[in-house]
C-alpha cells in the first residue's frame, strides 16, 4: 500500500514536475520557482541543486528503467561536467549563472560531496566511465585539499584557501566543522564505494563512522551535536531532528554496503538510540518538528524533515519488527505529507514548510536547496524496501 502510493506520487507528480524545469537553451535546470509558481529563467543555478537533480534522475532510471529518465540524467550530467566544474583549480563551484558561467566560486566540501554522490549514481545508471573517473577525482580532491588531522574542513575559495564557513553555519555562530557536511561526505562515499568497491574509499568511510561515534554523537544527550570548532568541540546547544533521523538510516545503509560487522555493531547501537529518541522527542501531530535550540522546539514542519522521517522510521521498523510504532509513524507521516505538505496547485510540487497550524509558509517551491533529493529519495527507498521484503 505505502510503496504503491509512493510509486504513483513519484511517477505522476515529482518526476513530471522536475522534467518541466529542463533548460533546453542553456543547459541544466531552472534554478528558481517562487511560491507564486513563476519560474525565474534567469535565476542563479545552484550546483548542489544540479547535482541533486542528476542524482534523482539517475536513481529514477535505475528504479523504473524508462529511457526518458536517463535522458534527463544525461542532461544534468552534461551541465555539471561542462559548467559546474572548475577546470583550472578543480572542484565544483557553489553556483553558476543561468547561462552557465561561474557565479559564486566558493568551493565547499558539502558541494563536492553531492557531486560525488550524483556522479556515482549516474555511472551506475549510464555505464559512463568518465562519470566514475570524475567522482574518483573529486574524492581525491576532498581527501587532499579539504581535510585536516581532525576531519573534514568546510569552506574554501576557488583555489582552496580556507574561508569562513558561512554557507553551512547558522544561529549566530560560524562553525569550522559540521555534522551536516560530515554526514553527506559519508553518504557520497557510500555511493562511490557501492559502485567502485575502492578500498581507499572504504577506509575513509570507517574514519567517518569513528568520528560520528566518538566526536559527533553525544551519548549523554542521546543525539548528535551540530556545529563544532576545528577539534570537534560543540559550539551550540542544538538538536536537529531531521538530521538525526536521516543520519540513523544513512549510517545503517552505509554500514551494510561497507560490509564490516564491527562497524555494524558499533554504530547500530547508536542509530537505534537516535531513532528511539527522535520518536519520543520530536514526533508530534503525526509529523516531525524541525529542531530544538537551547531547549526550545521549533515546531515548523519542513519538507525534507518529513521525507527523512518516513524513511528513518521505516528503517527502524525493518531493524526490529517488534517496533510496530515505527511502522505506524512512517505511515502517519506519509499521510500528513499527502494531506498538508504536497502542494496541490497545478504546476507545483511540495511546499517548503508548514507552521504548527499546518499553514504553508511563503517560501520558494524551487531554489538552490529545494530539490527532488529528499522527497524523491523517500519514494525510492520505500519502493526498494518493499521489493526487498517481498
């Protein structure tokens, strides 16, 4: 039932929406649609957005095997390869202009990670060795230019000199390291290892898993810290509910693909705790609150947080079928999404967020962060897991 509804939503709503945003003149996909549903054809094109669209269409093709989906993936790949990559200094820009010229030349580790993630999936979908070579080159770049003795640094200028991490900091602090970037480097390396079986990638996955277990996860508080100084000292009392439930299933999946039982055991205890704590602390009104800062909950219901909650709770149930509350929660959040978060206006997709009274916020439908990655992946994961269980 759940998987069939996800497939219908994916094929009837999400895929057609993003197909219509193809920029046939300048390449890639249009970078902005306002709450008023007007597409800004000359808006900046975020490279994270393009990478996520490439990842989305690649995985849609792998799941559904429809040639048109590989066409859109190839369209996104060409734009990433030709416009988003810095051919002189290496790495992926933060953004480009509507017609494909560098707009913001910041190099962020988070951005490199999403390119690796997308290129790895595109290689799997297309068999194009060039895409895998580009993913491996970006892996080498991240490992040589974006690390220090403690882990992954965040923000750089175009020549990879360190700059302030304004892109992934908030709440009045500037973090030298973030849980968010670390999570998505791990996610990217998981996908690269899945398609390449490169043991250098596997070793860095183990390093990241150790970092999560020993630096990021606060055992006493039962959640991950979010913003850190260079040596992984936490800078702020912030509990990101969406990132925690996303981390739980992404780490479980990474450990499964890595195939290392020691890490499955070590991290499995943590992901079990994270899932239980999210269910007990953040699951309210059949949905997930956004975050908790200094003990005060932000009750906004953000689109991506709900999508990750569905997968995270389903993952928790699959780990232990006695935990029926997680399966019930996954279904309940999906019903919340269907009823309130999907924008039923013609030509739209999902709202960005709702307030606690379920009223949509006036936020863009498409912009550099608003993409088919979270809600598309929710559909992919539910469908794939149903196939695996059947």
